[in-house]
């Protein structure tokens, strides 16, 4: 048993904020404060770059990360990382790896400093999670700082079973508390809700997240991609230690670059030909 003072002393370090990512400036401006040791959900409809968003986030933080990727293949995940690091498209990465020689070495060198370790088993099982964690401890004598599950419905038995999905969320919470790792879990929102048809490019509200499971994590983010403008919208629909909007009507906007799996800030500039007109334009890609 722990009294409040002892609990605060022991866990103050694990509750500190995660490293900030420059592209997420608008999200932080909403009061979003992701922390070490939390369970974080990223929820969105199909085709909204959830995996790309999660991969970019952990790559930019570059903390020791164990990424369970049942949704992305080994080539897709690794080529996205190489694309992100070099700003070459995934098609260029694929061609370069096939060409071999200096092209292949360029991409391998770009990934040399990455702290992400992948596990590609599908479906994800808790036995596999235990085995990967044991191997991690054997190699580095500590737990990973971040564990990503992509995604919740790719866990064994959780494809459509609500009870099993609840068990996954419960186990994810236990994992975060036992290891101090930030657990990021991806999940789907309904494609059949009325809002999915009337406002398909806006983030889904909390009640549209399948199974109501966005209420379980400390932080739940709702994401959407406008395929025409490539604006990426992120709403904070649940935050235990800060502001949130369950309706997802208040959201941060950034630019998505899907061809290189990158995100960047939107910058407010005045058009030189029309001084009173405000126009949003991207700042450009971040340095690799």
C-alpha cells in the first residue's frame, strides 16, 4: 500500500510529459499533454492514416519503442520509416532497395539511428507481447519507453468480441502501470454513423469510437484526413488531466504528407495580392 505522498514521489518521473513534436504544435495548443506511462488511444475511420500518424509520432520522439504492427506489413512499416527519414516516396524507397548498391545503403543508413523495434505477428497475442518484452529486457536491461499496438481489433479474439476488446484495454493499462511505458493503441471509429456521411473529413466524436473504448485510456485522440486538401485534423476527445471535447468539434489541424509519411504545421500567412485575406499554407517538411 502507498500513501499519497509516497505514491507521488515514486511516480512523478513516469508522469512527465512526452517529448514534443514540432508538427503537433496546434495539438499542444489545445491543451493536449501526452505523458509517460499513460495509455493513449488514436481512433479514426478507415483510411485516415492512423498508422502513419502513430509511426511519425514515435519516430519523431525516437524513444525506445516496441511497435506491434499487425495492420502494416514488415515492408510497409520499414519503407515508411525510410521514406520519413529521407523524404523520398515509398515508391522511391522500394525502387532503391531493389536496385541495391549505394541506393540500398542510403536507406539502411537513414534507419541506423532509429530506436523502433517491430513485431509483425498477426494476430497479436499476449504471449507474444510477454516474449517480446522478455527479449527487450534481455538486450537492454530495461522496459521500452513506448509500446504501440496497431491495432486493437488485431488482437487475438478481439476482431468483434466486445468482452475481449475490454480485456485488451484492461491489460494495456496494467502493462503501462507495471512497466512505466506509454502504451499507444490504435482503434477504429464507425464508418456507418450519420456524421461519417455528412462530415467525413472531420474527426469522429467520442460516441462514434467502436465499443465506447475511447473512454478507457487517459488520453484519446480522434483523427481524420481530408483527401483533397490533405489537412489532418486531430481532436482530444478524452483527457484525464486536461481539456477535451467529446464532440470532436474543436480540433487541431496540420498538414499530412502521405507520400512520405510526414506531418507538418500549418502557417498563417497573408496573401501579398490581397492583404486582408488569410490563407493557410504549409511550412514545408521538417528536417530529416
